[in-house]
């Protein structure tokens, strides 16, 4: 209505009878009718333009919404892939017979596997995420891992070399019990390094009570993940977790659990969800130790 008035008022003024100034009376009906018709046409045209503008805005909004949905799907897919890779790396760490420790650019221990503390000679109860590597080296020195040395002086010497960027790529040393280990160290792209501790003796490293306890704790933490993945039918997660559990069982000497996990991995490879669930359930019922 407001649009119509905007157009009609000027037209009405133009269409007023000419006799208003000359004193001669002229017929105003046809002029008024034409003015009203023209105003109506203009108003309708303006409304059509506005409707088309709104349709264009809605179309743009729908396009933007579709783009956001596509980006969300991409982000979700990326997050799922990252989580899968993290599980895979976690499984690889747990399955390794060697000790592995990861140190960040600030020389803090950020990750390790169950074998690291016993092979490297770092007390298991002292380990924690973010632990300064210098503290771990001092504990090693005090336990005689570097021979008959002054612990503080030897720690300072080793940390000075690290701060100067002198990272030993490969070395060997004797442990206090007479065994030998090999250290392989590689720098990380963002700073820090990862070290692999490999026993060189033919005889297996004896498992003490703390190591057995650590294996049981790691086992108990991972089995629920396996059963949840089996219940959800998440075959890739089943395979990764089962592989990690098999590494723990093999390192701990749990032969029965190893056999069950081999069968479980085979069932997962064959995409047999019923057998996967059954074997996963049997692991929950049995304690391999």
C-alpha cells in the first residue's frame, strides 16, 4: 500500500483538472483512471523486483549452507582419519618389543611404550607426560645406567650436548646387569627426537613384577576398546586394537591370548562380525595372566 501511494500521489497531482488554474472545467475521469493504472503497474513492477531480489538472496543462502555442510563433512572425515591414524600409531607402539620414547622440542617426554622404562632404566613410577628429559637422564645416572659416574655431572654433560644440537644417531651401552642395549635416535621435524631402545642380548629381558603389572594395566585399558569396536561393527578399529593387544600378549608371554587375537584378526579380515564379537567377548571373560 505504501509503494502504491508513493507512485500514485505525484500522478494524482499531475492529473488534477487543468481548469483549476484557467477556470475552465475539464473532464478528469480518464486522466485519473490512466494515472491509477500507471501507478498500479509501477507498484506491481517494484514488488516483482523485490520478490526476485529475495529469491536471489534465498538461493545465495542455500548455496552458502550447502558449502558449509560440505566443509563440515570434510572436517568430520579428516577428524576420523586422524583418529584412525592415532589408534594405529598407538597399536604400533604397544606391539613393539623395543622401548620407544618421544621427546618434544622443549626436551620433555611426551610419549613412550610399555617396554621403554625397563629397557632404558627409567623408573616406571616416575614417568609422566611432560616429564623433563633431564629428570629421566638423572634417574638413569643414579641407577648406574651410564657406569660409575657422578650423576649430576653426567646429566649436565648429556643435556649440554642435546641443547647444542648434538644428537647421537646410534650408540650402544652396557646396563648395570651386564646386558647391552642399542640406542637409535632420530630428530623430529618440529623439534625434539624419538629414541628406540633395543636389547642386544639373545636371552629375553626378564619380566619383573612392575613390568607384568604394566602389561596387565595396558591390557585392561585396551580390551574395552576392542569390545566396543566389535559391538559397533567397526572392523578397522577392531583390527588395530587387536593387533596392539596381540603385541602386549606376545611381550608378556600370554600364549592363549595371542592365539585368540590371531583368530580375531583373521575374523576381522574376513569381515565376520559375529565371530569378531564372540572372540572379543572371550577376551573379556579370560585373564591371560
